[in-house]
C-alpha cells in the first residue's frame, strides 16, 4: 500500500471538509476588526484570513506550504479590490519569522499550533509571537482540549477501525465522503490520522479515492500555562468555545495571552 500524502499537498481536499471550529470565523473577524491590523500564522487557504480582511482589518499572513498559499491567493483573487489590498501573504515558518514590525493582534486559528510536535518548535513559535506583539497586543491561539475518552479509544485493541469524519456534495452533484483512522503516540502526545476521501457520482458509483494524512500534538491546559510563562507571555483568558463557552474538558482551548 502506498503511503498517504500530506493533507496540505491537496488544498482542494482540505477545503472540502476542513470547515474549522463552529463560530471561529466570526470570533476572529470581530477581534481583527477591533485591532485593525492582524498577523495570522498558518493561514492555510485563507478560510479565516479573508473574512478578517472583509471585516476591515489589514491582514499579514504566514503559511508554510506553497500549495495552501497558492489556493489562498486564488480565493483572494475572487474578492473585491479593497479586500485584496488589505491582505499580504508570505511563505514562511511560524517557528522562525522576523517581519521587522509588531502587531496589536496575532492569531493562530484551527489547531495549526498543534502541528508543532516538538517542544523546541512550540517555544520558538511562541517566542517569535512575543517579539511581534505590541506592548498591549494579544496573541490568540485555538487548540482542542484533549478529550480523554477519545484519546483512550484510539489506544483500544480495535482502534484501527475507521470512522466517518465528513461528507459533502460537490457542485456537479457528486458526493465526497471521508473516513479516518487514527494512530496515537501517547508518550509523545500526538496522533496521526489517515483520511480516505472517496467521491461517488449521482448513481452512487465510486469515481475516485484518495488518502491524506496529518499529525497533531495535544496539550494539557497547565502545560500551555507553563509554556506561556517560559516564553515571556501571560494569560489574559482561557475560553472553551467560540460562542462564549467557559473552559471545559474536551472542548476548545482558546488562549488570549500578552507580553509580560
Ligand atoms: C489546520 S490548517 C489551518 C489553516 C487555516 N488557518 C484555517 O483555519 O483553515 C493548518 C495549517 O498550518 C500550516 N502549517 C503547518 N506547520 C506550519 C509552520 N511551521 N509554519 C506555518 N504554517 C504551518 C499548514 O500548512 C496548514 O495550512
């Protein structure tokens, strides 16, 4: 069997089913509008970037993968000129960037920080963020809060069973269905998911099937608090969802932190 490719080499598959966390676009757009200028790390195909610019903010974005960046450029080209003018996107690494200026708001939406598996990489990213924040500026990071039941189930003997993770209808009426299998490494706090996307025509006949993978690190609440402190950042608040939910086990971690 051939090894699945990385999901970020296929932005069209990413866009089909990676619709973010409920409420995240409105949440980040509101913050960006208030801040007027925002730096977004790991912009992907511009899912949050473009709405923040539509809300009136000047958005600087950094994204590692050229295909994701090209897809963002394409989405942006469909926007009104005033929105396009408010966005500047760079290919770069959130672990090592130096833009030579500071921002009143830096955001890392939709678990992108969880792609940093190694503690040195996580610290390098947070230190770069700290150095790019204005004195009163805020860094807002969204992670999922590790759900112990879900994590434990991926260690169970039948853990290789695949589960349906999404379904979408394409413009031509075809349906794409995705199933995922998960492999976990609890010692290093990460899991890898292989997603199999299969497209069916209107008659239910399979048209194509493609496998893509990604790896995510999970973070405990207090681990994050300690890491922020080590990186010269202090916690202003921790929320549990984008619709005002309090922090709770297995929900979201939405951190707002500032420079010490
Ligand atoms: C879950 S997607 C989020 C994309 C977008 N922010 C959204 O909300 O849809 C994670 C993104 O992080 C990017 N990424 C992963 N590691 C990165 C790094 N070291 N520096 C910059 N971007 C990175 C990936 O290429 C991918 O586009």
